[in-house]
C-alpha cells in the first residue's frame, strides 16, 4: 500500500484563485498509471480552491466552539469538491479507475485532529479495483463544531490505518532545504532525520497556509517515521519524479528517516 498526497501547490496555481493545473494533473495521472500500482490511496490538498475560500471567510481564525455553521463551511467544502471533480475528470480520461470519497463523510475530528473514521467505503473500493481519492476538508468536530483537516493529516491517518509502507508528499519544490529555497546557497536535504525537524521549522515560518504549509507536513510526516513508514517529499512539477518515487527508484527529493 502506498499513499500519495498531491499538494495543492502542484495541481493548482496558488497565485490565481480557483486555478486548476490541468496539464500537470494529466502528467501525474500518466505517471501513476504507468506504475501499474493497484494498492494506492490518493489524497489532494486545497491549493487555490480550498485555501482561498477558507482564507476569504477566515475559517482558520473563527473563535470556537460555535453553535451554528457559517456560509464559509459549505463554500470551502464545495470548493474542494469542485477541485476533486476536475481531478477525477482528468484522471479518469487517462484510464485511472478513480473514485472520490469526501473526508467529511467518513471522518469526525476532535479539536482539529481526526478522531474517528469509517474505513469500509475505502476497503470496498479496493475490492472492486477502484483507487480512492480523498482531500483535505472541513469536517465536523466533537468539541469545536467543525475543523479544517488538512490533506496531509488525512494522508497520514490513512497510511497508519492501512499500514502503508510508503507515503509520498508531492509538492512544488524539490524537497526540504536548509534555508529559504529562494536564497543563494540553499541546499536540498536529501535525508532528514526527524530529530532535526525543529531546526528546519524557522526556514518555513513565513510561508504558512490555512493548514500549516511545510511545517505541518513535516510534523505529520514525523508520525509516520516513528511507525517505520517510508516518507518522501518530491517535486511534482518535475516530470518523472512521482513515477520514480512510487517505483522505489532513486529520485531527487527529501527522504525522512528516523534518528
């Protein structure tokens, strides 16, 4: 079992609201298909769809708990569904037997963390040869009314539940750097021990979206490393890298390892 998290910065253009990267998505579909992999779970992020709407309504700043849902909850969820629909259309046209499953329909959170999850729809989708596609979502929360659960958190929880041997985070940079990737002299970290994660966080402190950006991704990934699950962060904008990561070939990117 492999879990692939398709970052919103790859399948959308974050600089343009509601902008879908169709060409990139088509290529990623080709790469996934060409692996021949059957046991795979796909999860996608919000990018210029979910993050844009959630930020517009300030959902990440709403004082909780709340007694009534706000228009932003529905708008954010529907925005994510629209992005999912675009992905499903592209992936299906390429021959992937994809099937969308909303996280909010099978998961409930508690104070922002996934608390309970109903796995049967995913298990049954595998039985008939489908590839489940989930996404970060606005989910109901036992204590806070609602929570924004990132695609990273969804991917990690599913990897744990299905005992995946590998999780691949597909982002718009080559991996994790020792300093701001835009600065001169920045170096890609090919292997990153989880014991040094705290030292990396300042590099990304100024680039946080509504679900935490790279810092959140690394924190979620550390949970997997502690369970012995392989974690890779690779650039989905570079052709062939997702294919190589899935197949276990050497690939430029960052591999997270235990201490």
